[in-house]
């Protein structure tokens, strides 16, 4: 073999070796590119998924917080009304609706406050807006209270019956309806709703007053006395009940007087109406007095 042929063979071998090394390097690089970055991309993807989940959870939490805040504000306004701060509650209802919008619940609160601040027509419009909503029963109840405030007891009974169909186990509503029936001269009809109310809430003193009035007016004096004794009713309350019952028993229509002893007021929904005895039981309602439906406290 000539020296030139030998050198050519060595050159070709060297080139093959270099090509092989280059190929090995390329394969190694390819392997690195195919395997090394993969965990990185998986980690990045997982991080993105976690971020998306956290954003969704944060949004849900924010929405829940907003709802809870609105609910808390409604409870705040309700408590103000319980404390008799009716005018102040109207201002807070404005703030409530400005931030979270008008709702049946805010209309309910406003209707109550308007009635308690001697704005019956505006109150009636708010109660009307509750018809067809989940608070429809409250709307009819409010309309019944407004009718009672004008001594229109037949209309009050019709509205309260509508409310009772929607809230059949509302003891205070039943008590209210029983009193409206007594005031309308329907003493026998008052028995069922009043007894239902008493058994549903036997410890409610305001319901006890209505039932005692019914028992006294219907001639069941011993039962009335037993109930008043068991309830520890004060002498002034017993006197008012006895006087009102005697007039109801003979069908006397109460005459107008400055103060209503047995008066009905709007209570916070769903707490509704309560009984409140005042100095003169048989006063009818003048424009400046409360209705004489047996009686309701503002807030339990």
C-alpha cells in the first residue's frame, strides 16, 4: 500500500469518528431537549392551574362576602327598627339600596318604616310591590295592617287571610286576624285563629292578651282569669281587657279618643305583628292615632 493510500484511509476514518462524535453530541442534546425541560413545563402548567383555581376561589369568596355584608346590613336596619329608630332606618335603607340595589327585603323594610313614620300611601305602594315576590305574605299582611289603621276591619280581614294562606303557621298573624275579626263583630270566627296562635306560641304575652280578650268577650270569664293569672298580667292590662271585652260583648263600636289602648303596628318581617295594650282600649283610630286592631308591638 502506498503512503498516499494509507493517509487517505486515516483521513476517512478520522472523518467518520468526528461524524460519529457529532452525531452522539446531537443525540445527547436531543435527549436533553426532549426530557430535561418537560418537568419545567409541567410545573409551570401546574402553577398556572393553581393560580386559576385561587382566582376562582377568591372571586367566590368575594361574592359570598358581598352577600354576607348585604345580609348584615339588612339585619342592622331591622335592629334599628326594633329599637324604634324608624326615621334613621329610612336613611339606612337608602344606603342599602344604593350599594346593593332594590330587593323585596329592602321594600319590606321601607314599607314598615313608611307606615311607622305616618306615610300610609307610600307604605301601601311598597307593600304592593311585595305581591308576586317571595315576601308576598308580608305584603298582604302589611296591607291588612293599613286597612286596620283606617278601621276598615272587613278589608283588614281579607288581606290578613291572604297573608295567612301564604304563612299558615305565623302565630302573630293569626292573633292579629283574630283581633280584626273581633273588631269586625265576628267574635265566633275569632276563636280558631286565636287558639291556633296561642298553641303555636303559648308563651307570647301579646297573643295571651288577645286570647284573654276573646275569652272575656265570649263570656268565658273563668278561663280568661286563669290565663291572666298564669301570664301574670298586671292590673292595668286586666282592666283594659275587661273594659274592651264588655263593649265588644254588647256590640258597642269604640268611640274616637286620642290614645288607642289596643293598637296595631307593623312589626319587622318575618316577625310580624304583636300585641300592645295602651291606656284606653276602645278608642277608634283618628288620623293621629294608631289603629285599634289588637295590638301590635313594633319589634319583638
